[in-house]
């Protein structure tokens, strides 16, 4: 697996990968993000190109993620430049169960360390036990769960890198 970093990042490809997940979860009746959030325009309004990454397998895009320098909405107490914050890690459904998400986590942790960070942090809907298990199985430690802004149930995780 190869991960592409800016400036080679392709907004359209990331949007397609995320849309695959949005549609799948919507069909299950368990929405995660809106189509507007994962549209090219939505992604560009939320993330910088240097925070954006796509994973390829044999020259085909299979996953994406965003690594932010700060996350004042979900982690307002972390303002010391010690962390990277992982957002919207998504793997195409046809690659489910092949360990791609764990490879992405490993890459993100190594990248955070190369950037001089001590922590990789993330958040998710607290009511998604399978997703939370994925994070915990990789080694993220549970920080807490509760309301954040407009979200009633947010689970937060961190891992020392």
C-alpha cells in the first residue's frame, strides 16, 4: 500500500471513497456523514490539502484520511501542538476486512511521530460499538464519551506515538 500526500492529493478520489461509505451506511439506516460533507466542495471547505491523504493498492485508490494539526471543536483542551487529529478515515467497501484501516492507522501514527507529535487522536459517534472496537483493537485508548457541541454522544480516543 502506498499513501499519497499533497500536492498529489486528488479531492475527487477522496470524495468518491467517502461517498462509497456514506451510501453503504445510509442503505443500512446508519448515516455517518452527509453527501454534502464528503463532496469535493465540502472536503475543500473542511480540510487543507496538506492534511489530506489517499492510499493506493496496485495504483488503485482504496482509502483516504485527513490528519489535522488542531481540532478545536472536538478537542478544545489540546492546544499545545502535540497531536495530529485523524478525521474521516474511509476504506472502500470492497477492501473491507483486509486490514487496510490498521495499515492506515500505522501510517498515520508513524507520520505523526515524523512530524514531532506525541499523540494521534480521533473521535467518533459513541453509539457505534463496532467502529469503537476497531479503534480499541489497534491500540487507541478511550478518553471519554459525552456531548460535544451539536453532537449528543461523542467518543474520544488517543494513542501515544
